[in-house]
């Protein structure tokens, strides 16, 4: 009984005597506004908004600032796959002000996608994913220019699109496409942000052919180990895609703005069942058919 009495009452009754803990967003507007008081920040964004206002929380960051935001506005990102990973990537890159998004996905929206593919809605079932995503992006940020391809991007066209992009985000779901994207990135010298998620596990890495020490996707997986398991057979927990896709979006923004240290030569892996992150070092593989000769 004494032990009960000495334990923290807040832990046992979180809702009773500490409403602030349960409702951080309700009565603490200051959390989102660290000492900044720009006009319009508390009003509705809309017809009269300025670009500065929309990106105010980015511009405040020392690593982004107005220069970084201008770089984002001038950037072109190729996003391959508009499924569970591509959804948050597309939405965050759009809201963050990446100037041009090139979307590639030849699939259409199915009911079983909606559990995790949050760029699409119930009314989009049966539509091309690129069309559905384009509408969501326009709603989030009409300043973003969107180009889309609702067919499989391959061969010379893949190479050309990869070459035109500042960053390529691999959000696809099969090894064949992943290998093709990796090879195209290496041929054109375009950085690649790679992510994958299945069941309760995800992983992310960045491969940057502009850096002599950077491994590539083929250093991580060779043909023999590429036994693609589709998540249609094994399942995946919905918000895991949001976590992994958000990390991919963050790495993309870092590559464009030059902020921080990208995930080059490192693979971060998440086990969401235990909420455990691990970081693995990845080196260039000797004799890698894609990157070893560089
Ligand atoms: Zn390699």
C-alpha cells in the first residue's frame, strides 16, 4: 500500500491531473512557434499567402534557411512508386516545397492499398495512382509542378528521367526495378534514396555515385539474394510505411539542401515490434558490377 502511494500518481492517472500531457496540441500553441511571431502564422493560409509564410518553419532552421528553401524550390525529384512508401514521400516533398516532382507508377488504386497508401483515398479506388497522387499534391501545395508517368519507366526513358533528376527516391516494391533504378543512378551520377518495408521491419539507405566511397544498392543485394517477397503475401503494418517513407523524404531534403550527413555507407534498419533501430555499415563490394569500376 505504501509502495502504491509513493509511485507517481501521474503515471496511474494520466488523464486526471495532467491534462497537458495528454493534449499537447490543444493548449500549447507555443510548442510550434519557438519565439517567432511572423504575421499570418496564426491566420489561415490561402489566397493571400506568401511563399515565405508557407515555409517559415524551414527557413528558421540554420541548415535550410532561405537559401536551402530556394534550392528545394529549384529541385526536381523523381519518385518511383506511389504505394505505401511513395505516399508519405510524395506528401512530405510536396508540403516541404520541392519544386518539381516526377511521379512514376503504372498501378491503379485498390481497396487493399488504402490501409497504408495514404496519398490515395477511398474515392480513388480504380484510378491510376499517379492521378490520385497528383490531386493530393495539388491540394497540399499548388506550387509544386508535377509530371507523371502511368506506365513502367524503363530503358532509355528511365535513364533520361534519372539523369534529369536531382535526387531519385526508390519507393517501389520489386528487386528488378530497384536494380534498374540503381544502375541508372550510377550511370548518370544521381543520388538515390532507397527504402523498404515489410511486416514490422524497414530499412533505409542513401547511395551517392558522386562520392567515390559510396556503395550502391547492388553492394547491399546481389542477384542471388534478391528473392523478392511481395507484401501482398506477407503483410505490413500501416504506419511503418510512414516511418520509413518519412526518413526517405528527410534524406531527400538533406541531399538537396546539403544539410547534415546523409545515410551514405550506412543502412538503418527498424524492427517496429521492439521499436529498435540498428545501423549497419555498408562498404563498396569488391567486384560490384555497378559501382566497383568507379
Ligand atoms: Zn555497388
